[in-house]
C-alpha cells in the first residue's frame, strides 16, 4: 500500500483548520497528521512527527507565517502551500512567500471562507500532491540556498482544479500544418516549456545566457498577474532582456518573451522574421498558457529553424508539441529526471520519442549557446 502524504495545517482559525482537514482527508492518499493555531504550537507538534507538506497561513499570533517559512527553509526545507487572505494574486506578500520557499499560494477570502474552501477542495488536494512530488528536489538543495531559493518560486500558482477541465488539444488554437513556413528564412528561435519547478529552472538557464543569444519564447504555467513581476525579477538578473510577451512582439536576439498568465502565446511569421501572437482561448492540455500551443506554432512556422526544450513540470503539456517540433526537423531537448523537481512533462516527451537529447538542467544553457552560435 502506498504511504499517505502527511499534512500539517497551521492557521489561527479553528474553522479553517477543520474545513481543510475534512476536505483533504476525503482524498485517500492524504492524511492530516496535525493542526496548529500558530507556528509555535506547530514547532512542538513537529517534534513528534514531521509533515510531508505544510499548509500555512500568514497572519497569526506569536509568529507570522513568513517568518516561520524562513526558518523552515533554512533549517529543514519542507514543501509549503500558503493559504491566506493576504495572498492575493501578484501581491508583494505573495511574491515574498514564493521567494522564501512556498511552492504555491492559494488566496482565501475574509468572508465566506467555508464555502470558498469547499469549492476549492480539488485545488487543495492537487496542490498537496504537487508539493509532495517536489519534496525530494527541495531537500537536495543546499540549506543556504533556501532563504532566497526559488524552488520556492516554483510551479503552477495555484495548481487549480485542472482535473475537471476538458482536455483540448492544440487543434483548438492552430491546426498542425507544414504550409506555414512561407519564404525561406535564416532566422532561428528557441522555445522553452515548463511548469512545476520551472521558475527556478528558468532562472538557472536564462541567467547563464550571453546577451547575443537567439530570441527565446517561453511558456511557464502561471496564472494572471504573476508573470509581470516574475519577468521583471529575471530581467534584473540576466544579461538578456526578459519580459512578458505582448501581441505582435518581434522575437529578437538577446530577448526572452514569456507568455502572460491566462493567455496563449503562438509563434508567427512576419515576412522572414518571427513574432508572437498573444490571445485568449480555452485551456489546452488543461493549461493556459499551454506549452503544446506554443510548440505547435513553432513546428508550423519555424520548422527546422528552432530548438525546443521541455523542462520540469507535472502532467504532459508540451510532450506532443515537442514531438511535432521534432517531426518538423527542429532540434529538441528534454531535462533529465535527476535535475527535475517533477519529472512529468519531460518524461512524457521522452516516451513519445520527441527528444533528440536528454540532459541535466546545468547543461541546457550551454546547449542553447551552442545552438545560437552554430553556422
């Protein structure tokens, strides 16, 4: 029998602790081992049994949640989900929680909490499962790295109730065709797709690239309002420019365009040059933005003039798209299992025969540079 995921809930509201406990324990793979009204009580209970996943409020008596999270990530890294009315999408507190070490954030209202929690039961369960899968990678990081680590800044935020969404394919956004290449071009493009653990992975890749690298287009699973602040932080750390994509942006050397949360991003051609189209649409492979949509468009409009890279993430979004890029003549790479936070998306791509190469995250920047500088 598979061991259950052990969860501890730390929240000063008795109602919240009760409701979250009840809804999590409806999942046969989850066991709530303890609840606590504040971090001090939580510390005492952790002495008896350490949780696999922690659900943590921010505003509590005696010690606030962010201070507690800093302690945990420097001393005993523990997958943590923030659940707080203070954690609004894109807020400074949310960004701080992710930078410290939270794997995902779920905002809760100040009124109607019971109904809200009942309606987001599947979201909580999914978040717990995702956090549990990320645990081994979290524990492998050096302790000092956790204080500002971004395994932390990881993942689909929040994971959402994707299991209930219809699983549309990229066909709803763009039919697969080899007739979109138009006139021959020497322009080339690099396309990256990632999800859980991807913010950390992107940081490790993009910060190592020179300013003259080929233009890059990226889908990182994120909801609305997160990508703007995420790209600003990345751009401040990189030699290349990194920003949230806008409809019609040209794909240029030294620039990484990241799909905005809640919108699909497609590669298109404008004469001999590449640009991006940013538009609304349904969830594809249960995500918006979808890696499959981006990779399908790269297969159609860049063909062999592209490098496709699929990195850490839960599920299979991007696997079929990478196969389509591979079949169109593009060079393709999948991140290896050992360096992934969650070996879902790369694993599915490898199973399809979509990856020319499988390599650790540390080698991906060099592969990008080599592709950019080849004749």
